[in-house]
C-alpha cells in the first residue's frame, strides 16, 4: 500500500501547490479525476478482497435505518442501549463490538433501526480494520450519526475523510448530471442553467476515465468534484449529523469550546450528549426523526373516527398516491378522491386528488370505487 500512498500524496501535494484559475482549471480537473480514480480502484480492491465477516449482513427493517459511525470507544454501544431495547456489549476498551448489532428505536410512532458497527479507523475506506465490511453497512444507511467524544474532536475530520473516500457524500444533494457514452463525435456538452465547467475541463476529467466520446447534460451549478462523482457513478448521498458523547465528563467551558469549534468547522451545531447519563438523549431522538424526513399521517376510515394512536410514517413530500400504494396496490386504480384534515389543505374535509402533497399530522380518508 506504500506505493499507492505515495501516488496519492504526490497528487495531493501538486493540487495544493497549484492555484486555481481559468488557465489551470483543466490541469486541476485532470489531477482531481486521477486522484479519485486511484482511490476508487483501491477501495474496490479492498471491498472485493477475502469475503465479508460474520455478522455484517443485516436486513434493513422498520421505517428507516440509522448507523452509528465513530472511532473505537466513543460510546456507540452505550448509545445504542440508551436509544433502544438492545443490550450491546459494553467495555472500557477498543473494539468491543466485533459485529453489527441492531436495535429498535420507537419514537413518535416511527420504528427506526439503529445499527452499532465496529469502530472505524484511519484507512478504513482502503480496507484497514475491517473497513470494507463496515463501509458496506454505512453505504446502505438512511441516516448516519457521526459520533465523537469530548476528548477526540479531531476524529471527526478523520471520519469525514473516510466516508468521503468510500464514496459516501453526506448532506449533499445528488448532482443532476447525465453522461451518455457514444461511439464517436467527441464530447458534446449541454447545460441547463449556469455553465460552471467549460468543455476543456469536462474533456480532461473524462479522459482520465478513458471516455473520449459522450453526450453530457448538466442541470444546475456543479463543481469539478460533482462531475467526477457522476463520472465514477457509484456514490451514495446520505443525510448525517454530528453527536459528541461524554459531555458529562468535562466542565461547561470546555463543552462550549468544543461545540463552537465543531460548529465553525462543519457549519452546524453538533448534538452534545451523554449516553451514560442520558443527557440530551430525547433531543437526539427528535433529531433522528427529523433528519430522516419523517411525517406522521393518521388514517380515518369512511364514517369512522381517525386512528390517532398509530400513525403511518412516511417521508416528507409524500402524496396521496404514496399513501394509497402503502395501503393496497389496488387503491390507486380504484381511487375516487381523498379527504384531508390538517395543515396541507385550506379547510377541513377538503377533497384532493392523488398528487396532493401531505403535511405532518394530516388526517386522511381515502375513498375508492367498490
């Protein structure tokens, strides 16, 4: 791996030395594409090497799956036990968790699967420390909690880098880029919106992946990194937030300094918690629910009272058609109209169609043809 590490460092050093401007943009794009290709090849070799470990195949269940990502001994197992009814083994030493341990969090009517995975270490994306098995689980998550502790704030930077190198893009919308290879004609570039990259940058980046002929369509403003991700094509886009554990072990001043530092570095406030004492755990549950984009919809049968005890959990932006498909496959075909009580309509019992977008807390009656 030393030869590969040297290649990566050489390219990274050249990128740092090169000032970005119009004259150097093509060269920088080529270097970034080459670096991404080298790292991707290394990750793929690591992922394919000697099969996965026992306990790493976890079936997703519930309304969403959350993975706890952190270095060894930051308190992932303790947090899992605090959030769920699962009793993951806890020890005051590294690598207590050697397999993936699932637990179930029930909150605001949602059933949320929480996964405690072995601690990540530097180089995990390249296969170090069971990295390939752990990364495979993280890539399938609906939400990532990046867990650090008050003693090792620098670990957050390492975790972010490992996730990035493994092709996991957190809190980033997937760029709208289409690259269609063709047999001839060179690179043809079309934009909808701002022209963030010029044709020479695009050609240079694609050439590193041996793509000489392609139709490229870009919608919206993008960066070179966005385009490289689209070219490689196996990136996953996952919401995430940072939580800092063991805040009960430091004084208020130290806690505030850690929170301020992380907020300035990553652009959002970390959730300051203590898995051991339970401090801010209810707030953490709310954050999990909100970051998963959940809404609660209450069903009301025709002529009957609404079921306000067990809501249907759906994602923000869901429509009446989505509800119908959840209820029964024939509800869309036999649909007449729906009645809504709640924030998404102007008045209670308003009639709406299949494309009506719902809001959290809406009460819904679906009327079909019999």
